C-alpha cells in the first residue's frame, strides 16, 4: 500500500511539473509579444490599371427632309385637276307660247303654248391643273395663282319633267324643236340664277381651301403666309 501511494504522489508531481512548464512557456510568449512593437501590414500597391477609353463610333442618323420647293407644291395641287367645287340645284318652270302671224297681225286660234318644269344642277369649278405656286423661303411667303372659277356644266334631269299645261293652235303644232329651244332657255336661266346666288365665289373659296389643305400637308403653314392670286387672261 505504501509503495502504491508513493507511485501516485510521483505521478501527480510529474503532471503538476508538466502543467507548470506549459504555463511558463505561454507566459514568456505573451510577454515577448506584448513588448514587440506592432508593425503595420505592408500592402504592396498594385500597379494602376491603364484605362483605355475607346471612342465608340456612333452612327448619326440624319433625317434629311426633302426640300419642298415650288415645283413639288405645284404638282401636288395640279393633281386635283379640274375640280367641281360648288353646285347649285334648281327647279325651273319654262313657259312657251307662239302665235302664227300674217305680216304683223296675229292669227286667231293659232296660239300654241305649254308650261313645264325641270330639276337640275349647275356645277362650277376651278381648273387646278392650271395652278402655279411660288414659294419664297426668305420672305416665308407662298403665292398660289389659280384661274377663276367657271360654270362647268348644267345638268337637267329628264326624269323630273312635269307638264302643267299644253295647247296646240290651228296650224301651229308644238314641235320637238320648240322643246329643245325651251331647254336651251332653261339652261340660260339656270346659269344666270346660279351666278346671282354666288356659285362662282363659293367655288373659288372651296378651291382655295382644297389647295390650302394640299400645301399644308407638305409645308408647315404656321411658318409661311399663304396668299392667293388670280391668273390673268
């Protein structure tokens, strides 16, 4: 028993000695590190990277606006050609009467007469095919020269014919020539009434409006003054 106790004491002593030695080593290491001045970490700077700026070629998209000159404007308006720009509708009553005469004396019972009516339309227009246009970019002025409006045709509707009265005199029958003469008279009367009611003035105004629309589709009229002139002759 005594021998075992001795062995145990010796083992404990050895363990304590080893632990003491380890503690001394840690203390010495800690003291040395505490006394050593801290040296900053040295960072080797990297060489500055050369930045190469390459100019990228940018393609410039240039929209070249087609220059609108006088010829282009003139062609645009002329394409409308002869244009009917106003219409006058009418219903006219035509009376016809004729009497056979002997020298200067009217023969009794020879009077022939009739009363008829027709519907129709008088058309007026401007020949835009004869238009001419001058564009002055310096003065910002566009001058449109047009021929005056004119009556283009008188259209009588034959289906609208109405006969109100008819009388044939002795030896004086109503002929087809009489009716034809009445239609000529009707056309003349319709033209005169259409003129009195301003059909040509309205046709001129409408032609100007149409020409303005065509030109305005090609040129900014906010930047130009548009004037109309009448062609001579």
